[in-house]
C-alpha cells in the first residue's frame, strides 16, 4: 500500500496510529465491525497490514473462518477449547491482514495510546515488529541471529532424529527443595527472608554449552570418567558424602533421576558424589550458542530504561517487561512439541540444568546463612535478624545485574507460620503461602541522596523509586532534605497523579481529594443536566494544541482551570454516565503524560467527539 502505516490500534470507536511524520493520529471508525473478516476492510481504509485490538474493545466480535470469501487462520491460547485468540490472519485478493490481541502479553493497557506506544517502543528498541506473542517475538529474534549465514544455520539445524524420543527431556529439572530441618528450627520470633536470582534462565543460557552436528549414542566403555563432552549421561549416583545430600542442601539431581546434563555431572563429580556412568548421548560439536541472543535481549532491556528516548513510562515498562518474558518463553519453547522449528528439548534442559547448578553453587557458598526453601530461583532463609539487608547483605552485591540476587521481602514467624511449616511437605505450596504473608523488602540506602536516587531508579524504575523512598522513610510530606531536589519533587508530583489514577473504584469528594494531593481546590463547576462540548487549547513545545470532546455535566471553564482533578471528573462521569476513559484521555493530554512522549511525537486529536 502506498503511504501505508505500520500498525494501528482499534477501540470500539476509533483507530489510533502513528503517521509518517511520527504523530499520533485518531480516525473514527465508520463501519460496524461484527465479524473478524470486517477487519480486513478496516485495514484497507487505514492502509495498514497490522491491526491490534485493545483489551476492552470489540467484545462481541465473531471470530471464525466461516466466510468463504476470505482465507482465515486463527491461533488460540487454548487450541482445544478455541479460547482467547492470540492472532488471526485474514486474506482476500492476495492481500493479508494480521490481527493481534494483547491479553497474553505482559502489558498494562488502559488506552489505545498505551498499546500503540508500547508496540512502537518495542520496534524502536529491537528493530522488529513484536509478532503476536512474547514467545513468537523471542523466537523471531533468535532466528534473526542464527539464520544470518550458512555456518550459523548449521548450528541451529534440527537433528535428523526427534529428540523428544530420547532421554534429553528427562535430563534436568527445575529446583524445588524444602529443608527437612526447617520443621525443627522454626519458632516464633525468627524471620524468613525471601530473595531471588534476577533473570536466572536467561543468564544461564549465556554460559551454557549446547551441542550441534552429529549425535552419537555411546556405551560405558567409551565414556572416560573424566569426560565432560556436551550431551547427557545415564548415571547411578550416591550423594551421602556430599553437602548436596538433600538435608544440608538440595541434591544436584532429583530423586530417581538417571539421565543428567554435562553441567550437572561436572558439579556432582566436584562435590563428593559417587558416580557410575552407564551410557550417554554425545554431540559432535558444542558452543555457547545462546550468548549472542541473550546479550541482545539484555541489551534491549537496557535500551528501554533510557527515559530520554522512551519517555512514556507505562509503554516503556510494558516494552521492557516484554523482553524478559520473551526470553524466558523462548527458552521454554525449545522443549515444547507444538513448534515445528527449533524442536530442541536438549537446549531447554541444558539451560534448566545450568540454572539449577548456578543456584546450588550459591546455596553452598552462602550455606552459613541458612537456606531452607527453594523454588526455582526463589530462595528463603531463616534468620534471627529482622532486617534482610543485615541478614543477607553479602548476597546483594550484584543485585541490579542479570544473575545477581535481590531482596524481595521478609516474613516474621508467627504461631500460624510455625504450624503451617510443620505440616508442609510441598515446597511450592509453602512458598506460595509465605509470599502471601511477606512484607516487601525495604530499599537499602546510603547517606548521599543522589546515590539513593540512582540506586532506587535502577531497582524500581522512574516512578517506583519515589514510592519506595517515601515508604521506607515513612514520610508523606515535604519535611525531608530531599525536598530541595528538583527530580524528587517532579517524581513526587507524578506519583500523586499516578496513585489517584490507579484507584479506579474510589470516588473522592473535593475535600478528600485535596487531602490526597495536599492542596486546596477551588470549587469546580458542575452542570448535572447539561451536555456541553469541552474545548481545551494549550501551547506546549512550540505547538498549539486543541482537545475537543463532548461530556455530560462538566463545566468547560472548570475543566480548564482545574486540569489535575481527575478523581472529581471521574465522580461526574459515574454520576452522569460519561465514559471515564474519555476523561482520562483528555486529562492525560492536558497534564502532559502524552505530551511527554517527546518532540518526535506530536499529538493531534482534532475533531474527537
């Protein structure tokens, strides 16, 4: 299509898109969309091949392939029950239009603008359209990296045999462990501290060696005891003389496990296991295949923390989280039979085995801190020290780096927890129970405010850091030295608006709202029985901006004079039947949330009704 736009986001009433001069545009929908195939016509009008549907839009859409005029392919989240489509392809006259939904993405979407900018940020950061699910996106980036040359393609070529018919699928397991000693040690007055390893599987994928080329099955007489060739090994093992005996620390292998990865085998040999190797599957070649791809996924996340380029916070957070979920989902997909390409359970199990070994090595190094419960990369420690930083601080030196450990929270041991622990036999169930009881970790501060701010922003993001600072300091006022810091003050004001906006169910009176944001409000006009057109005109970043919408019960002058009173306008919206999201849209623009998207993104909503 000449002059085609790259993608558009649909609501029930309009389509939003970014034009060729990078301005956000809205176009009212002039057709009734009843069937999936109607979207093909919408795409032709918009001159695009890619449509996305916001979470609340087109709920009555008929999604099937019954229209013989079109060729339709639909992918579902649950293919058996045909529930929750991931995406659909609609083709007519040789022109194919793709339609995507957001429910399986790790996004917080409240407006079309949120979704549009999230998609745009992903493309800007990675150079690729986000496909239609995190796993598809992650696999596409993997394919981009390793299909560049014949030599690289050779490394990722699927072997001639189906590896799902081999013991690779049983060669490593995620780590779950509940110390049998916890029942003896637990008592009221102690504390359970919760930490995790950041990006555990993605980080492990960087350093793990996986095989390619010919795969050989070999017998015991071929395998040298000192051999660590990449592959899997069938072993008989005894952990009685090792720290990793299942009592002091988890076992390196799971109970009854016979086939093990090379990383697990090496670790077992080095930690006192008695090992007898019976047979194995060994690859002709091996390499750290995922290093380039994992580095790229980490790089995209780092790129998306740049608040100068990626100014709209909600979209930036959505895009950044996408990179994490896509990486983990891609690793998991190698062990799934539903994909026809990269059917490599050996890759997935090798990464799982490497991650398990890395966590086990950390547990041994910090054994003196008393680990008692492990669920994958989540670890709980029992301590008499209530402060997690004082109890486990030596573990957090790399807290902000991939593969580092970070504090998550603390549970004070009560009578209820003692009773729960003493009857628990399942690590996952106890972990879930304790997470529901924990208080979130308090950030660790230095005396320098600039350093505090930098540390908190790395840990909690551009908005979260100020919330964590205030929570830890126990303050909700300006009586702290940091009040002179301009960035602090701006973040505090942003947080106040954000918290009001998040409370979707609460309705504030003028007095309550004034107390919430700490200022006195002038009376706001309210005309309950009138329907009026509100027009806002502002000058920002050298542009004149016009915002027009029709509402019931809101005085135009009041809207202009008190643009920050979102909660009060929400009260009016509920009283009068106005769509609250219409109010959100205009107030966001007026307060600058959308304007902050940057000079490269103007906002044009002329004629919106």
